[in-house]
């Protein structure tokens, strides 16, 4: 699949959030904290375009 960069970032973050939600019995917003490198590593699975770190921070 080849999504736009911003779509790939949102998809990656949504999936990562879902994974955390499934692992923690009592889910709190503090449990959701992802590093740019982790998001980028996941987002490259959804796009062939280059993902700049600045795009992740937006």
C-alpha cells in the first residue's frame, strides 16, 4: 500500500495506539507516548515516500 506521508503517519500512530490499548488493562492517556523513530519505523510500512521527522511532529 502506498499512502500519502501524513496518512501513513496517522495510520501508524493509530495502530500503535490500538496495540497499547490491547496490552493494558486500565488504559490511561499517559500510556500513549511514542517516539518519532518508532512512528517513522511503522509509517514506512504504509508509504514508499520519504518521511521527514518534521512531518511526524506536525
